[in-house]
């Protein structure tokens, strides 16, 4: 059931309730029972007008100027968050791992100057320094994906499979040089979570989007995948694709997140192109 929290500026809705509110905001016909449930929740008034907080949410998430997706993985499983921006309005989701994707979604409102802080929190950014022994390494992307996907199965499987993955380096990474194998072993041994952040602000995925993929290895520091570059599409990956990981500090991750944000010039160019 829909819920509003005016103090903390948040709204809980199912996808069906959000769609009903979108239709109501557009003046379109909505199901009477669904409409009454939203009236009872305070999202609509008796005349069918949206509450001010709900209007802000609906118009932001249905027509964002900037949309960020934050995919994380860890011992408790994956989580998928979204951040929608329209002018000065920001709404984001902050789901728990293993949340029911068909269940209620809690949307949080924030202000535009907090956008970068929101992205940092959603990826779990912490202060990290680059370990003295850390070195950039390159390995087959398919091997990395196989190991990380296996490690992310569940809370119970994370630690045992991490041991299996590092013990089975010959099978996964037998073709890479010894230095790279040592770095892979070090990072996987300390791997605490993975994150992938993608920002889009226009219809062209090639020019209107930027992304970053990183590992949080705890005391082993942060590692950013510098190639292949994000946003990475399935069609960009071949059996021979190599992945390069570079050790970075927490401050470097903050800078990488900031670099994802489009400039005013980029937004104006995109708007002009779409309207042409």
C-alpha cells in the first residue's frame, strides 16, 4: 500500500501505483479501486489531484533529465538503485539486497547539491588508500565475470566460493602472467563488494552516457576497471575481451563519480539535438 512520509520526504509505491499516479497526473482515466486506495493513502485528494510531494516524484521519475543506475553486489546479494534528476529535483531509491523487485519501492527526495553524496552512499564509498603493493593488472573479462558472479550467489556462498575462486586461479587465469595472477588473488581475497554506476541524459547511449565499474576490496583498496570502458554493452564483449583494473583511493572514486555528471553544455547540446 502507498505511504507518504512528509517529514523525511519519502514515498512508498508499487509500480502499479506509480503508473496510476502518472495517469492521474496526465488527466487520464484510472481504475476506480486503485484511485480510491491512493486517496486513502493521501497520495490523491478527493478530486483526484496529486499531493504536492507526489507530483514532484511522479514528474521527476517519469521524465528525468538525468538518470543514474547503481548496481551493487556483495555477500547479501545484488541491489539495484536509481537516481532521477529533473531541474532541481532529485529522487532516488535505496533498496536492500534481496528486496522483492515486484514489491513496494521507497522513493527518497533530496536536493541537487546532494546528488554526488547520494551516489557515493549508494555505492558504499569509504575512505581507502592505495596499498603499497597494488599494481594495475589485465586479465580476461570473461574469467573475472565468472568468478564474481559465482561469488555473489548468496550470503552463505560468498566466503566459501571466494576461497574456491582464489584457489582455482590456474583454471580461471592460467593464461595470464604471474604478476597479474598475484594481483587477482590479492583483490579477490579481500573483495567485499562490486559496484557499477551508469549516468544517462539523452537518447544516444554512445554519447549521452558515462559509467564506472569498481571493486571495494576493503584493506586491499578500491579497484576501477579502466577497460573496457563503461557503459559496457553485452555486444561489446567477446571471448577475447581483456579487462584492466587500476588501484585507486577512495578520493579517486569520488572524483570518478563526479566526472560522470554531465556538464551544462552537454545537457544543452542534448536538448538541442532532441528538439532538432
